[in-house]
C-alpha cells in the first residue's frame, strides 16, 4: 500500500487518455474518461470533472520539480476555493532547501523520540495508530506568503496557505510516554527526506497543541505533504511543520539547525512576528485577475485565519478602508484554521477598492501596511523594495475597475 | 489521634496514601505500553543533530587545505569552481560584486546569505554538510571530510586561518561573525504577538 514512484506506463496511458478525450469530446460530448477507462478504474479513486481546471502553480514560475528533481514552492488556487478545506491535491507545497519528495514505505517507517527523556522510544506507524487519535482543522502557511505589487492573483499573493483536517496523535501524549526530563526546553524535529530537514520548537509549544499527523482530509497524508507522518505546529510558520517526520530529539537549548539559521532575525520584535502568524484575511472573490460580468448582486467572499486562535470577527471595506462593515462568518470556526466569510454586495459599476480585516480571539487586529510601517517607523514606500517585517499578515486591497476587471492594489 | 500514634501504622498509611497519589498521576498520563526501546547504538546511528555546543560531534579533524581538494572533487559541479556562480547556492562570498544576483540559500533571507558567514555557529555548517551533502550522496561523507570542508568554507570566507585545525574541540569555539545576530522569541500558549494593533 506504499505509494509507488510515478509510473511511466501510467503516465503514457493518461497522455493517451487526454489525446483520446479531445476526439471523443468533439464527436460525442462524452466525458473524456468514459471511452478509455474501465468502470472499475472510474470508481476506484474519483476524479473531479474535466470542466474544473483549477491548478497549483510554482512560485515565480520557478520550475518545480526542477531539472534535479527538487520540489520548490507551489501555490494553492485560492481564487477558486469554496468552504474552508483545501483539497489535498491542491494543498500548497514547500520543502526544506528544495528536496525530492521521498517514496516511503509506511511499513518500514519509524518515529524515534529521544534525547532528554527517561525512556527513548521508537514507534511504527501501526503503533502510532493504536494511540487515541485527534482530528483537527488547521491551516499551514509558509513564511514566504507575502503580497507584492507585481503579483496578479490571490494565488500569487496568498497561495502559500492551505487548510486541512489533520488526524493523528498529540505530540504531548507521545512526549509523556517517553518522559521529558527536567531542564529540557526545546525539541528538534527531523524529516526523512534526503536533506533530513529539521527545525527547533519550544517545548511549551510542543506540549500545547502540536500533532503528529498521519491523516489528511479523511485519508493518509499525501506524499507531498509528508506521507506517512508529519508534524503539525498549529499557527506557526510553515517550515516548522516537519514532513516525513522520523525523529524528535528533546534538548535543552535552541539547536540552530539549517532551517533555524535560515529564519533567524536579530530584531526581537521581528523574530517574534515571524514565529507565529498574526490575524490575516483575504478576499478570494472578487480578487486580482477576475472579471465581474456586469452590474448587480455579488457575494464578496474570502478566508480569514490566525495563528493566535479562532477568528472572532471579519470586516469588509468597499471604499478603500474609509468605512468597514462586519462580514458574515459562513461555515465552521476552528482555532488556527481558515474561516470562510462573506457579504452581499451590489456593484453599480463604480471603481472601488475592496479589502477585509480580521480580528482574532486574542483581540489581535490585522494591520494595514501603513499601520505596520508606522509601528516600525519606516515609510510605506519601504515595502516597495523590502518584505514586511515578520510574516506578512497585512490587509490586501483589490481594485475593481469600472469595466469590472479586478487588480492587485498593493503599490 | 491514636491512628497516627503507632509509627508502623503511620508508615503503612503513608505508603497507601503515596500509592494513591501515584495512581492518580498515572491515570492522568497513562502509559500505553506501545513502542520499542531502541538500543544506545541505534539512537547513536539515527542522531545526526549537532547542537551549538558540539556535544554530538564525532572524533576526527580537518583543515582548509584538505578541504580544498574535497571541494574540487565533490562540490564544484553544483556550487561552481569558486564557490559561487553555479546552479546551487553561493558558498563563498565573491571578492567583487557579481553582475547578476546569485542563487541564495533556501530558506532565502536575502542576497549575500552565505551560510559560512550568516550562521551564528560553525556547528550548523558541519551538521548540514554531514546530513545533506553532496546532493544525491547525502550522508556519505566521513567525519574527517566534513571537518575539512567546513574548514575550507570558513577559511575562504575569512572566518578562520588557513592552517587552523577543526575538530570536536575547536569547531564549537569558532567565532562566527554573526554570532550575536539572532533573537529567540519566547512563546506561551495564548499570548498575542508583540504588534500592538488594538483599536
């Protein structure tokens, strides 16, 4: 039942299917698979309609996988999203350094927990599934998810966040099994991919709400998401969510791994703003690159989330931030999870700027770029040449032109 | 209080009470009896983490001159003959500014992010070369080779002298230029971030 490497025969077959599909469609209008796939194949693992074409894209069009087979960052098409769950096949991808997605046989996979513990233990996947499981909905968002003036769509500006239901064992339960010793303060979590990507997190976080997950959206975690086992560090920047998790070492200090070193900051405030995501939201419709067909009624909709907890309030402005109205929360609200919001809106053809603002259960409010600039005592123009300080949770403006076209209004 | 007048009875009661407490503690954190206990040798084989104090560093040593040959043999195909300008990230800072931007290390924190200069601890370089290099043959370098390559990169970036010997003792002592270049934020459950955005 382990995932196999991409099979050339399957690849050629699917190419043939696609080629045949064109011919079939023109003549009969049948669905493309109908003629070439057996009934058994059609029901074995369902596919979406061929009319649905939403896809992930590599960041800045950098080939991924590249010529060496290394997978770099790939974005989720948020503009087409509904509800709060990202389909596993559309979940964004990021890897340490850029690495090859490993092909791991779950029967061979082990998780070792050791270091400053009373009883080091090694677990098989089957053993991990014999612990009580929890299922939680959480977003994962890469630190690199920042909006730039040259970005066109919400996939470009915000596509490095995704949300899934994750199933697994609480890390705190596993750490209690091994018995954390006095003086321990950090854990180093390591993956099994060829670079053995590892990161340090505080024991306080490890014991709070971290999850060692084997399930994603009702099935095993996908290989690109860490099959057979990954760490969830809810609310923290993406790279801490170690994929292909194979080892956890309990230690007494910050270990300064390759990942840690790459994300350090000298400024204490920036370091703290980088660690955990602040309250954030973005309108996914209407958003950059979309086109309103004409005057009339629309639903402004989008996603809000926070690394600090549950979303308490989302406001929408249709006049560039002069006035704000409360949006409706449309769907379930979970801590550290995407939350769907919406609002009825009548567009009469006027040029306008749409934006959303999130407040979380801690009372943290999503800032505008101007507010962030004021806090750090820089001009807003600073962000034309620099990223925002810490992770970017600033308000995203979309400009609706009088012809109904929608554009990124970050300048 | 006749009950407690007998020392023996007192001891027994104490033991029973102690056992009860123990039971409560166990009930809050049950042991599921799952997993196997690895041998110290197994843990040693898995444990490739090298902390800033270098406690896990294996015996061995290397110098920049030894590293130069290894670098030519194993690294230049991706990182360039001079340690920059190849398809892989820059490892040696060029003396003059290159015409076009060079690939930085990923995670990328800006141009000029040369690991041997930016990392606050030399142990990070040793750890990373050992676990993740050379590409496609990760984990094949012997400790002496990793010490030598680390010495070569640190020498070429002006951090150590050409004849400095790196080993278990000297590597953690290397004074990296960015030694004090990082803050470690505290974290507590439910604590807001430092950005004051209350309205």
